[in-house]
C-alpha cells in the first residue's frame, strides 16, 4: 500500500530548530500527527513564530534519555522519524567539543537504539547530516561524491561523520532499520534565527543591526539550498524510503544547488540588494589577510547519484510525479514528468513535456474547466492544489486524483510540484456506495425503517429522512435531539425510553418499544434498537434503528383480547410468542447487529410447577424482556438486551432459584447464528 502522510505518526528531534520547524509545518499541512522533542521552550524560533507549536505535540526531554524515547516510539506507534537534533555551530564545536560529541554522537545512537527496540510501526528514519562529514578535500577533487571517504578534522565535522556511520550501522544486521542519511549543503531561508550562520549574519549587518565579524578572508567556497526545497526533499525522501525500504535503506543522499559561491560573492550580493556598498567595503577591509581557523576551505556537492536514484524511484512509485509551470503570461509547460504518466493519461512523458496542450484532449470535456479554475485559484491564493477529475484514455473514462504544492516564483511564474494517481477502482467503489445508500434510503421508505445516532454528551441527534416521516415531522422545521424524541414520546412511556438509554451504556445494546404522539392526535408504536459506541473523538454515541410496529401492537392487543396469554403463567401463549420470536428473528436477519437471545426453561407440564416457575422467571428478567409459554412445560424468554454477560447473569440467577425450590428443570441460553434459516433453529439448539 502506498504510504500517505495523512494520519501518519511522525517524530521530529530538533523540532525547535530552523529545519525541524519548517519540516513540522509542512507535515501538519499534509495531515500528519507530529510529535517533537524539545530540550527547552526556545520561543525565539520558527516553531513559535509560525504558531506551529499549537498544531503539534511537544515533549520535554533530553535526546539522550533512552527510556523517554522508548515510550514515545512504542506508545505513539511512530511511523517516521526525522532526526534533526544537533549542535550545529562550528564555533561552539571548537570551544566545547564535549558538548558537540555528546549531542551529535550520543544523541544519534540513542535514537537509533530506541528505534531498534521498537521497530514494528516504523516505515522510515531520515537522518539529517551535513556536507561537513566529508571533511576537507582539495578543490580539484570537488564536488563531494556520496562514495567519498569521510575525512573530518574538526570537532563538529567529526561528530557528524561519526553520527553518519552509526546511523548506517543500524541498517545492517541489527534490525535492518529503514534509514537514509542526508548530506545537504548550507541551508538558508525564513526561520533561520541562528545569526552566526553566514547569510543571516550578512543580512543583519547589511541592515545595520550588527557588525559582520569575518571568520576568514572571504575566499572560502560554499553551496546553498533554500529551505522550501530542503523541506520538499526531506518529505520525498521519507516517502520513497517508506514505499521501498529494500532499495533505499542505507543510502546516502547529497543535495545542493550545484552553484557554489565564495563568501565574498555572498556578501557582495546581499550588500548590493540592501544598497550599502560602503559597509561592504568596510567588511572587505576587515577580511583582508584574515586567516581562516577551524573551517573547511571548499564545500559543494555532486548529487548525480541522488538524481539517478530519485528518477528511478519517481518512475517506480504509483502514479506519476511532475512539475508544471505557468509563466506570468499564462503559458503552461511541464518541466518534469515521470514515466508513470503513460499509465495515467495514455501518452508518453516526452510527448506531454513537448506539448502541454494534449491535456485539453485528455481531460474529460465536462471536467476541463473545473480543473483549470481550481489551478487558477490555487495559484492566486497559494494553497495546496487537490482535485479529482476524469480523463479519456484509449477511449475509456478513468478517474484521476491530483495534488500538488503550489509556489510563486520571483519572476511571477507559478510552479506545481505534485503527483497524479489513477483512482478509478476507488471511485467506482465510492459510486457503488452512493448507489447503495440511495437504495438503502428507498428500502427505508418502503419498510418504514429509519436509522439515527445520538450524542450522549450534547443530546444532539442525526436522523435519516425516514425518521422524520416516522415522527410526522417536517425536516426543514426541526433539529433532531433527545429532547425532541422525549417530547414526541407518550408521557407514560418517557421513563421507559430514558431507562433504555441509560441501560444501553451498561449492556452495549438495548431495545425499547414505546408510543409517540403525532400532531393530529394519532398514536404510533415504535421499536427503537440501539448500540453503544465510543467514536474516534472519544464521544459516547448510540447508533440505532427505528421501526413502525403499530400494526404488530394492534395485533397483539387483539390476541390478548381473544385469549393471547397462557392461563397458567400469564405469559404470551404459544401463538403470540411464536409471532414475537419470528418478528425479532426477521429484524436480526436484516440487521445482524441486533443479536437474538432466548432463554429456554423446560419443566414438568403441570399447572402448579408452571405457576411457580413463572414467578421465578418474572423475578429475574428485565421489564422489556418478552416471556411466553409454548406448551408441554416449555417457557421461552425473548431477551431485550443484547449484552451476553447480562443475559448469562439472568440465566444463572434463574437456575439458582429453580434449584433452591427443588424444581427439576433444564435451562439454556442461546443466540442466533448467521447459518440459522428460521427462528426455531435457535430454539432447537436450546432444547437439545
């Protein structure tokens, strides 16, 4: 099954940091349940500025606390881990190597060990490393390649290299954990509040908030990635790993812009934008002949391997991945389409990339304008584009689900980075469900059967259309509720309804028969059957059905008037009891959740014994249970509660009293089974 972020349990170490906060924001937008470990509440962070802290679960604690990590991963059933917690400042590494090693090295093997102990729910672990793991190579050996040996010299670089190797060791043998190590170049963008980093430090200096303190002569070469691109990379890499552990676990992924710049060039760019070249010249003077200490001379990435791997995966994941661009003048073009588009649209990726107008021929004419309008709105308001639409592929209609992240570019163009999936099978099932729902509503109207649910906390109800008809009410003029139900219930029966609602919480299910009063004075009999549940939000809910049994009750009344009760027990006679058993069994066949329980007692067939037994039975059954005498010393009780435990307690109490009175007997409790063809199949099992 293809991995999805909606509802996924994600754990982020370093969620209070620059990258961790941005990744958390994106995951929340995708519908994930995000948990973050924080050492302390650092309110001067992207997490709090963007109010992401209100949308995630934050856990106070230390990364080195194995017991805490065990509880988080096991109890929350974590699916994906982003390990981003680290001491990231090179200068602190030089001054305090112990802290750097303690955080970056020990913190890594602690989180990996916890994952090893509780791997069952884990789909992916993404380990955020750094290009500094490679150490210093001569410029003519650059860029870094993923297979380069790690040659760190300085404390920070060494700590990241050690963490990398530790993480990789957990992908082999131990439990073969699904781990990918990422080595990205320098990251910049919104939320970077570490002002010792080059770009924010330069910007603050250029704006006059501080003075730039050079750490060298400006010749050091660095590569930079924008934070939004980084977040997208992390999300995609985690998805790829979750979908294909065999291919990607243990892999290293480099990422960079492939456009390295010297520190001088970065400074010149920023000060030129700000318009303060005098300060730029002052900074250059400070850097002149300044020796670089504890810093790698040149860093930038070769990520050909990553591109090959990602391309391979893009063509192997379900559906198709794409990037669609709309220019400022409204022209559309595909910058990238994976090969899976052929199965989606029936045309090759190459042909679609060369001629985007093919879409107007592929998308169903009835859906084309709706698709274009939705894209226009997502571009205008910069929100996630999500759309279900039809296409015509090889003369047949298919359903497609499309979603994409929308981003506005500096030149005014719009990019959609997204995925397309064929959902024809799912859509057909949904349409079938809708058809079944319509058929159910029709059946309800024909059978006079309505369904409902009641929120026990609020007293609010939801009714099917038939429920309004059963109560003689106009749907447009009333709001269903428990209060409304009791208001329509006959005064003599209101207590019975209230008792049934209270009892259903104990027994799990309950039936009740009662009268309602219609507006014209008509009295109608209803049978309510309810089942108690606690929903996903923790609310106490009763789900039930309601049936008009007025005709049955009138028939029972006539039977009573013509001798419907047994003369020795006062219970229903054979004819009336069999009728009641048949009626309940029919309800069970239509709705199997309305279980069918009977208690059967066989005693000597004489008047004295039957009278004594009827008193014992009456003493132990519920007010709404239906007792009857079938003749030949057989007494049957149709149980009103669906609670097996409560019915067994009734059986035990009845058996105990029969034994105390010295009455020879056989007693049994039986329930209906799906293989039963008639109600008397249940009786036969009880009597045998």
